[in-house]
């Protein structure tokens, strides 16, 4: 449920961006009305999401003094990969919205690109005051890494040559603990780490713009894990699960670099570009060694 609220925040801001980019061109100079509208909308959305999260999630658990919780070994760090991606994309949308308003590049990075880290840090503070959870230093580090990837590329290349992507396939593990791993497909996309894969997708042409490589062609490195029914491998859990890590090498498509005159398609491509396109994939895992997937989701 908590991740669902974070995802809603991400998708809502992405949708907002797609609508604005469809109907209005980027302002060449600072447009105060646009900037104020963006700041007000983001503040209301973020505040409303945190309030709803507090009432619908944290209110069901007893409160405590602020404390930390070391969960870095849980789920083979797949949850940390999720934090990394969420922080990256919320910050990316925040930066692009400010770019649409004509805000300077420096302020885009300071106030927009850091939006993901700021929002997710607020969630960690909520965790810290919950007796059930506790603020996770690993989550905070993952949030910072996602924001760092975004800002670092803007400072280095003034563009995003490497993007974070996501793919999912259903697994049989969810049936063994549906309350934790999801009872249906939508829940499992959020909760079943066994079926999730997180990718760093690099656009080949952007590293050599004089080359003849297709502008939309990417190469992607992925990380996943399977065999996980419980988050950790304590004595009781280790008897019924055998978690292992998976590393992937695949091709991908940067949908935003596909040439089209349709503003609608450009918006759609921008919104769904976080999804890794299924493609032939080489897998190296810590259980069975090397596998070849003719088409990996």
C-alpha cells in the first residue's frame, strides 16, 4: 500500500508533464504564472499524498520515538532498486516541469531534480516514527543515488544518456504469500520482487552522435532476484526459500528518440519510456549460471 501511494505520486506527476508538454511549448524566459502553478500543484499533490499515506497506512501502526532500521539485507536489495528508480523519475519530472516554465537550468537542478529525494525522505521520516518500521539508511542512500544519477548526467552531458527502466513478469512465488507478494497482477507488479527487474538503459547514439547507430537503440544492464518468499533469510525463512541474484544484458529502445510529428505520440512515448522493451537477453545468475532468453520481460 505504501509503495502504491508513492507510485501514484510518480505517475500523476508524469501525466501532468505529458499534458503540459502536449498543449504548451516550453517558455524561453521565466513565466511566473507557470512556475507558481507548478509549485502550487506539486506542493498540494505531495502534501495530499503524504497526508493520505499517514492516515491510510501509518495510522494502523503504533507510533514511537524516531529510530533507524537496518534492512539492507532484505529482498536482496530489490526494494533499494525501487527507491533508486522512483527518486530518479520524480526528480526528472520535477526538473522538466520547471524547464517548461522557463526556470534556469541551475534552479531546475536545485528545486526540481531533488524533488524525488525530498519526497521519499519525508516518507522515511514517517517510517522513523513508526514502531513497525523505522527509517532505513539504505533507502535514503538509494534515494540519493537515483537523484545523483539524474543530476550528474545533467552536469556532465546536459542530457540523460542513461535512464532507469523497469520490467516485470509473474512468478509462482506470489501464490505462496499473496498477502505480501500480491494477490493479482497489479499488486504483484508493486510487491513481488521476484518478478521485477531494474535496468540502466544507455543510448548508444548519444555517446557518439556522429555515428550511424539508430538514435533509438539502447543497451541495457539489468538486476533482479528470485526465490524470495520472505524479506530476509533468518533461520526459519531459510528453510523454505533459496534466494539468488540475477544480472542481465539486453537491447532496449529509447522511445523518446523515435521520430514522429504527433505530439500525442511524443507524450505517450515520454510517459511509458520507463518500461524496458522485451528483447533477447543474456542472464547470469548466482544459482544456475548463464541462461539465454529469446524474449525477456
